[in-house]
C-alpha cells in the first residue's frame, strides 16, 4: 500500500456514535433528502446534495428503486432477512459493552431477546413479521443465533477493543457532494493504522462480484481519508451467512477512483431527476423487490413524480488534487 497521501480537499465531519441505532431498513437515510441536509448540518457541513453507499447501490442496481425510496419515499414492509440483519448488528455492537472476558457466544445469544424487544419498541411493525407464530419466530431467532456463533469462528472479540461502533461519518468533497453513512466498526491500532469492519448477514459473493461488495468499503475509506488525511490500512467484510472474511488494503489510487465514481454517479442521478427518466433495470434482485406492483417491468405503473421531492442539482465538478 502506498504511504503517499493527497491532501484532503474537503470539509469534513467525523462523529463516533456508539449509541446510534440504524433501523431495520438500513442505517442510511435517503440521498438528497431533507433528512440528509439536517444530518449534514448537525455534523457541521453545509446543506446540499448528499449520497450514502446504500442509495448509491440502489441507483446502480435500479434507478427506479432509487426513485421509489428517495424521491417518492414509498414505505416498504419489513422483511425477516432485513430484520435479522439489524438484530445481529445490534447484538454485535452491544457485545463490546461487555468486559473482554465476557464476550462469549453465550453472552451474544443472551443479547438476542432484549435487543429484539428494543427494536420492536422502536419499530412496532416488526412484531407483525411472524403473525403470532411462536415457532416461526423461534426458528428465525435460531438463525440469528447461528450467525452469532459463526462470528466467533472468524474473530476473537476478547482481543479487540473497537475505537468506534455504528460510527456516523460525513465528508464534503471538493465537488460539493457530501458523502455520509455509518461504519459498523472502526479499529485503530496503537500505531495509528485504521481498519474498517462491516458485518454482512448474507454470504460472500463470488469473485467476479467482489468489486461491487467492496465499493461500500472504499466509499467509507474515502470518507475517512477526506476526513483525517489517513488511508485506512485494511477494509474487512465479515460474512456471517457462510463464515467468510474478505479483506482489502486500499491505496490512494483506489480512493481517487472511488471519488470519481461517486461524483459521476451523482451526476447520473441528477440527469435522471431532470429528465424524469427513472427506468427500471431488471435483474435477479427483482425477485426480492417489494415494488414489483409499481414497476413497469412487471406490468405496474409508478405514481406521479412529486416535484417538491426532487434531489438537488448536481454540483459543479472540481479537480481532485493529485497525490503527492
């Protein structure tokens, strides 16, 4: 990995939020929304266009899904898989509240019920997932417990002291676009080296799809670079669905390319907003999409586009400083 860094050309904000709680639908708010502007203002950044890795992935996968989530803000019913992911994330976050010797598989399992109760209290619709079927709920919790057991085969949490958990980050790029999101865990070594860790409750992708999975991690690495001037030493994805680790060591070239990509992506989003062309992009992901009844690819009709909810115009492009 190159030790040569470009000077950060951005206003930045970095906030450790160990107590921040993502919802079952995900931890990132909609890009370009009023909520984003408020979050940016809270972190000392000017209001304006913003993008999270979740919403970036939405647009890359299907512009119409991006529109439904960001422009129309259509509600989505909770799914057992998404809720399980939120529950497992919550347990792994709380596990590190325990003294190191107490971070055991049994302790993690003991956290499942209280964390689920807390999530249901915050989002009562989650209680409807199992239709008062105790057996279905028990099987679902057993799957979550198996993922937690699998975690202990991949890491030894008694040897880890995270610097931040559920860390809210944001950086204003020189282009005027704000990048933001939540990092599951940030580890900082005594030597100052940074590791970004993300928990995934799915299975590791095949090698040909690995770059797509790493985009989110490079996005976070870019935010931290533009925030601190330091390139994270290691990006680590922990796949709890099949017990695999994916690790990647980024360099300045990776992150400059990611910066170009997110700026180009926002320009594409802005063009779609101006033209009203949010066409669907059918793929295997359609199988799990709750918006099928509104999708033209499935014979549906999208609702009229609400003009008041259009994203901000794309910022003017500015040159990124070259690496030293």
